[in-house]
C-alpha cells in the first residue's frame, strides 16, 4: 500500500495507537499537530510526515491534506467550556471544506453509539452533529459509531476500574441499568486500519461493537471478576442525577470534573449497535471480536507489564504553554523558589531510579495525606487532581502526565540527569518541580527545586499560605528519596554478591 493518509489527534489516545498500525500496514502517514514537540518521545516520530497547524485554520488544514487520500479525523473535546458545540461544528466544516479543496477521497471519523429520537447529552449531541456535517460534505465520509472503548489507558476503562476497585458497595444512579455494547480498543483499531480500503464513494455510518450487550452494573461486575476482587454490590437508585454522579466520579477516580460530567451525561441512554453492516465490508479480526472480559484481561495485562501505549491523559489537558525560563531570565521577575540539596554516597543511577519512578503508586515520599487532600481541593475547583497516576511505573517520557504534573523535560548530560515537571493544578501562577541527580565524586548531589511564578497579588498570597506546608513536605521528600535510593543500592549489592 502506497496510499498517503492524514491522522489528526495523533497525540491522543486512539490516534496515538492508530499511527503505528497504519505504518505497519504499509501506508504513508502524515500527522497534523499544533506542537510537533509533543511527538518527540513517540517511537514512530521519524517514520511519519509531520505537518504543523491548527484544524481551525483553513489554509493549514488544506495544506496538510495535499496528496492525501484518506483523512482520519480523530479530534473532539469532552464537552466542556462555553460554546464548545459551535466550535466543534465550525472545525468540522473547516475540515470538510479543506479536504474537498485538496482532493481527499475519504474522511474517517469515530463517533458514539446512541439511540434515535432521544435528547442526547451535549457531548454526544456534538459528536453526532460533527458526524452529520462530514456525511453532508463533498468528500465521502465513513463514520464509525462505538460505545465504551475498553483498553489500558482509556478514560472509560479508568473510570470503570477505579469505581470498581474503590467502591465495593456503590449506590448508583438509575443509568447503571442502561444497556451498553462495549468494544475493545484492538477492534476499534482493526476497523480504522481497514477503512482506507473501503469502496470508493461509500458515505455512511457503521455501528461497531463486541456483539455483547451488558448493563453498566454488569460492566463493573465483569471488571471485578477479571481483577480478582470480591463480589461488588451496585444498587440502582430511582434518579439519574448526572451532575451529582459526575462530581462523584471526579472525586473517586482520576478523571477530572471537566471530563467526568460529559462522560456520565452520556450514560443516560442505551448504547447498543442497531446494525452490523460493517461485516459486509470489513471482515472481523482473526479469532473474532474481543469479548468484554477478554478486553479487560488484556488491558490489565498491559498495565501490569508497563506496556500502556497511550493514555487518556495524553490529551485530557493541554500542557502549560510556557516552559520554565532559564535562571538568567528570572532577573526582574517575581519568582519563589524552595531549593533543597543533599549529598550522599549513593550512586547517581540509584538516585535517578527513584526520581524517574516518582508519583503514581510510588507516591511523593512525604506526607501522602497532605498530597491527597490537596488533590481533592484541586478537583473541587476544576483541576486535574492528584490521582491521575502515570503510564509506566518506572520510566517517563516528555509530555506524559504524572498525577497533577506534566513532564516538561528530561535532561541527561555529563553534569547529571534532571527531571522537570510542570504543574497542571489550578493555581494563580505557574509552578514547576525539578529533581536532579548530579554525580559528585563517588556519590551524588541530589537537588530539588520547587519554582513558582505568581500571577498578581493572589499568586503571591497563595505562595505565602502554602509556605508552612512546604517547610514540612519538601525536606522529608528529599530525605526519603535519598533513603529509598540507598535501599536500591543495598539491594543491588546484595544481589551481585557472590555466594561463598
């Protein structure tokens, strides 16, 4: 196959998994991204053509479409912010017109399963409207409609996982009895990869799913069974309460409130395939479609092995726009710094091992209750919260989320290694946390800097309010990181010691 395809949303959950599979199938792949630097850490970066631009820019979109036969439109928001429906419709129209101007032969879009003749949530209504705009354009479109996508790192799967694990007994709104047809991420990708080979001129929707219909309660029971948990009890209450449930999901899972509400609002109706016409065009994968429990088993296996390809956190929140200025650029600016330095005879590689593994299940090595409380407060004001975790337990790459931080830089030089995290919490200013392992003779100098650029008077007041807590948290954090590194070194020495 020498067909050139364009993928938008390549830094997102599904687009990030689709690109390498398209490459493996032999397609020439071009990706359109606003910030090419976001692709620096992906393994397929050098194998694709990179176009820089915004889908809202008609000229940039048209330029990206030049020479393209199939356009994968995999961009949509989770329905937050004023006027998002109008913005998504305007972007879809721009894309349809740009594709027509450039001679694109097909647009492929992934929407959601929904019943006809009911009042949809804003999120589902917007996705349905975008699909309709594409189908009514000059370029033929294929709109796949899927329900809950089950795969390691998906927002839906993370919501199911945390609700089931954290709540052995869960009073739930009436929508837990709604019917849903889940689909494994591997099967979604199967259909997308084969979409460029569909008959030319085909212009329609296709419902895709596992052919296994469950209730939302059944989905949680199934997860509990595959995860080896004790039997969960889910009680259906006679009220839908989508907004209250959205807050509950936000506070008990890593999903931020801005995503939790539209996710929950989309659960108010059955999401079951009304037709299976896709079978006449794209054969099912070898071995058939993946059942729900098998999809859960595969997702849990990927998580346990540290092989989560992409995560909902990739695109859940845009990273802060401005990177940390270099120290000389701080002159004349208001900046607050909490710096801790400790020398140790532990080798740099063991200190770095602790630094790179920070956050998620490993925690932050100081006052875990304080971090948890601050995370809840952040969720209450619409922030990311502090329980997003991390994609891998022992390694990081630039652009990944680590709890309420985003990896801004990982530097490796003769002077030492540095991890720089940029905060995505709601604060009146910009905050960074920088952790360094610097070789020092036979040992290491560990340096830890919390850096804060306040915005206005409120930003300065915020720093002074939290300063007493920093005085407790940051010293113990530095001390405990060194202790953990020493434990790693001792373990390594014991392992390598010959038996006598």
